[in-house]
C-alpha cells in the first residue's frame, strides 16, 4: 500500500507568509498542504471538510486567535496536532500554547531547517519549542516549580493580551473592533477589565505597561 503523505493546513492572515511556508513544505518528503485559512474562524470551518494531521498557525489573527483556535481544535479534533508559528517571544505565550493543547511553538524568524525539524518531531509524537526560547523556558519552569510562582500576565486572558498589544500599537477601540470582528462596546469592556487587572487608570499607563513588558511587534 502506498504511503499517505502527512497532511497539513496553514492558518495565517498574511497570504505571502502562507505561500512561503507552503513552498518550504513542498520541499519536504511525504508532506503536503491540503488547505489554507486566513484566521481561526475560517480554519474551524475548513476542518469541517478537511482532515489534516497537523495545523500550523499564527497566534495573532483576526476573528479568533491561534490559542483560542487550538483549544477548539483539541476539543473537537483531539488527534490533530497543532504547531504555533508566530512572532511572539514572550514566554507566557509558550505556556498558554501548550496548556491549550499545542504540540509545538516556533518563531517566524526561525529557519526552514528548524521548521522541518519541528514538523518531524511532532509527527513522531514529540513536542517542539524553538531553540531561541528553550533555555528561557527551562529557566522559567525551574523558577515556577521551585517557588510555586504565578505569572503576573496570567491574570489577562489571551484575548485581553491581544487587545493590549493592539492598544500599545496605537489602535483605537473602533479599529480593534474591526480587526477582531468584535463590537466597539465589547472592546471597550475588555479595555476596562485590562485596566482593572493591571491597576492602571489611563490608556497612557496601559501603553507604558505594554511597552515595558514586550506587548508589541517590536521585540
């Protein structure tokens, strides 16, 4: 019987980036991209028709984040492996990725060779973390278990962290609502809860916190 290729779906709101990853996967042995999605909601619709072995997706996408989509995938399609390929270097994202059910975490600045290594590792039942963050992750876990520590940012949900990032990038509530397919009122409610959790009283303080804690795309 002929060996079936390993089937992958890509989800990222940047078409050119998806095309680049697709070309890299085409060069890999026994790998095939069977579908593409521009955001988490579109991905979940795609999964109703297609059955991949793995989903590779970004974290920051409109409509539904990669973390939220991972939770839904593992809830309804537990056998599908998920790898997050993102620009976010904050270690909290790694923790949330794996706690949501992801099997891998890579950075968009990693090499094509790293992508191959990550896919093969996950395909064979393992977990993969970009070498750029593995040392920091090990140190982080050591401190966590040693001191039973809590991460301050864990008080924020993934949706709140994404909104905080957009606020730090100068986006208005109206613009954030358009980008995330939410109502302006919902975004304003999120802003209120973020300020309350971080004990800040103004947008300026929110931006200051976000910049000091790496919640921007300038990492």
